[in-house]
C-alpha cells in the first residue's frame, strides 16, 4: 500500500519522522542510555547479563597492533561475521559463509583473502563505518545458521525480524528479506523486501519492496504470504524483554532465527525507521497512543505486555480500539 497524501497518512495513523523524534525518541529514550544500543559490543554484554541469546562472540579487535591476531579467531569456524561495534545501516559488515583449507568465501562464492580481511578490520578501527567517523573496534561473531523455514524467502543473506517495542510492548513487526538488489543485506532502502508480520501469530500480512506491494520474492519467486516465523512466542518475548534490559522506551529490536539456538537478538536501534508502517500497510500511531493511555503499564510483566499486544495489535484485533 502506498500513501501519497497527508490526508491518507493521517487517516491511516502513519507517524512521520518529526513526530517520532520529538514525541517518542526524545521523550522515552534517555541520551545517557544510547551507548548501550549504539555499541554492539555493549549490547552483547547487557544481553548476556539479561539471559538474552545473541550470536556467539568469537573475538574483539580493539587496536591496530591486534589486527595480525585476527586469524586465530576465524580459523576453526565454519563461518563468521566481522562488524564495527558502532556501525549503522549494515555498513562495514563482512560475512564469510565458508572457511575451507585456510580460504574464506562470501555467500556469492567470491573469495576474501586473509590480507583483505585484515584490511577490513583496519578500516573498522579507523572509523570508516562508525557513527560520526569515530575510532571503533571490530567485533567477530559466529555465523548464524538461519532456520530452514526461511528457505527461498531470502537471497544470499540472513533474514531478520524487526520488532518495535514501546514501553515494553511489542507494537509492530516486520521481516526483512535480502535480495540481489540489496546485495544480500536486510536493508529496505537498498532493496530488501519488507514483510509485515502479525504480532499475534508471526504470519505474513503484507509485503513491499521499495515501498511498493509485492507478492513474491523478486529473486526466488517464493510466495511471500506463506511466510510464518517459527518460535514466534519466544521471539516476541525476547523482544519485549529488551525494555527492562536497556531502559529505553522506544526501541527497534532486530531478531534472528538460528536453526539450532532458536530466536536471538542481533542488535538494537534507538532510532528505528518508519518503513515498518509501509510493510504492515498501516500506521503505528494508534498503537503507541493506546499504550500511552494505559495507567498501569509500568506494573505489567513481560508476559502481560506480550499478551496485551497480541490481543490488541493482531491483524484482526480481538478488542476494538479507537
């Protein structure tokens, strides 16, 4: 669904960037807490303390003198990911899906030499991909083995689930599916497919690419309405629990499904984008306002908040709301 006029936007409850920044991010996300979500290494630490599963941490490179040691972290593993701790928008992420006889291969089959990997780590340390261009550290993680339930739904990349969590309530969700246009990355602006997900069931309800409706994956021809996120109950619970973990009121939680370890937290975002509304074909504002109207929201448990969201924010809500 494509919204083209202010009247239609208002009628559908679509939230714009200015309102998001001033009314929700500015009001509910204390600036002092931003480092917890802007730094992927710090996010992994607080997630571990909160018993929230994240991809395995293989190693951290903090200074140029340590770059030569990168080989020890990546040799005895079937695949790995190297990313900047303070990167954003998927920039600077190197994914190696196969390690064989001391050689490293990306998902498209191209080989990456050890010297190229070391150069990439050097670029990360120099801040080429970090927020504000500040010096950074390189985080080396184990490769996620994505669930076979997503076969055909993504192209050369790991699909993830973005859940917007407001005051601990999961209010809207979408799955981001990589494509050839997005270069295997789950980035909607680069051409990934966004699939709106029903909060109650984990089932697909709508799909878009470049903000326009699509019914099938552009590269695999997989019918997108057949998508169902497995282990949805666990995933939505973990997303909601990130409120207690961070103390941030308006949060984008990026979750992935590992075939062996199940749902896990990939990263957090204190400034989640607004395209999730287009993917769902509806606005997020009515849901946010409903949560704001709750008098005892702060006293509710994670389970109670998830149950409320499933009841009120389902594709067909069980209770009508204004």
